[in-house]
């Protein structure tokens, strides 16, 4: 018989939390960047501690999926009891089809259970289906430490160190953390997981297609200053330097005469 991941058993038990009752701390850290009408997706939500937290905070457009029927069934049960509005469904990250664009896409400790080419395809698709200034929070296990026995049979897609960050070279990196932590579960000896955690924002210049779909716009570089804050700041530099030089009299004040002599 195929081995069943340890979380399946805890998803079936409604008296305990499979992982944590609390949302991941990175959500608390970056929540201030979300508008209240944010459209949110969690891939591999398990029993949903992250999306439940966001639903309680008033976010009402939340999609969340997981491969585990037991996990989603538990999440439905909790939502019903607590009166939470979350669109939770079973789906496979390796085959997920985006039907809309999101302001926040997040996934925690899930990508490594999907083959690498498939989770990379998911990330590419998620990037395309993210609204301008949208955020991704990606937490994934890496192959920096030996794979622990609890996940070894299932961890078919462990990331190389920094690999996830490379997929976002065209986005603004708000945070990148790499660390190893000690873990323990019933029946599994103490072990370690290595993690890459990335928070990124979609920046650049965009156009709206059909009202809802967003595509990178094909605009001349000078127009990028409208939406690219870094480029905008750089474009202001010559003006600031010119004003400072005038103030300190490094160059004569700019007037018709000085311009005439300069020419
Ligand atoms: C270690 S648990 C983490 C659960 C949750 N993200 C958390 O942080 O508490 C891994 C989760 O990934 C889910 N998972 C594994 N393969 C998946 C796939 N192909 N598509 C969607 N979810 C998957 C499992 O069912 C499980 O809920």
C-alpha cells in the first residue's frame, strides 16, 4: 500500500490542528499592503489557518485549494462553524488552471510535493495572473539539508537554494529569507527542514485587457516612470543635483545669460 502523508491523519481529526492554529507570520508582516477588496489565492492551504485568518480580518474574495480532500473538508467544516466566507476546493497545483487574476498568491510548504517543472509552471502562470502591484508569498523547502523521513517519500520537487528567487528576477523582492528549523511530529523523530521564503511584488507597467486581465504593456522605457518607483526616483536625481549645485553656487544660477555662455 502507498504511504500516506502524516498530515492526512491530522486533517481527519477535527480536534487538533495539523500544523498551527495561527497564520504564518509573514502574512501578518505584509498584510498592510493588501486592500480590503484584495483577491486572494492560497495553493496547498491544508486546513486553512492562513485563509481563515484573512477571512476573519474581513477579506471576502478568497480562493483556497489543496490536493487533500480531508483538508478541504475540514476547512469547509470550520468555515461553516465560524461563519467564514472562503471558496475552498480540492485541486492539484500541478494542473491548476487560473480563471482570474489575484492581488495575493501564497503557498506554504507545498511546492516541494509537486514535480519541479510543474511547480515552476504554476509560478509562471500565477505571475501572469497577478494584478499590478500584487504580492506573492512563497515558502518552500529546499534540498540544503537531507530530506527528513516524514516528507521523503513525497518531496519530489525540493528547490535548490535560491532557485525560487531566480523565478522572480523581474519582480520587486520585498523579503527573502533562507533558514533551517527543527521540527517534530507524532511518530516522526526530530528532524530539520531548510526553507526559502520569498515575498515579492509585481511592478512594472501594465495595460488592462478586457477589463480584468492584465498584461505587461509594450511601452517606451521613458513611460515606465509612471509605475516604476525606482526609475522615477532616478529620473529626479539630475533635477535635485542641479538645484543643490545652484544653492551651493557650485555652478552659476541658471538664467538666460549663463545658458548663453554655457552654449
Ligand atoms: C506540509 S503540508 C502544508 C499545509 C499548509 N500549507 C500549511 O502550511 O499548514 C503540505 C500540503 O500540501 C498539499 N499538497 C501536496 N501536493 C499538492 C498538490 N499537488 N496540489 C495541491 N496541494 C498539494 C498537501 O495536501 C498538504 O496540505
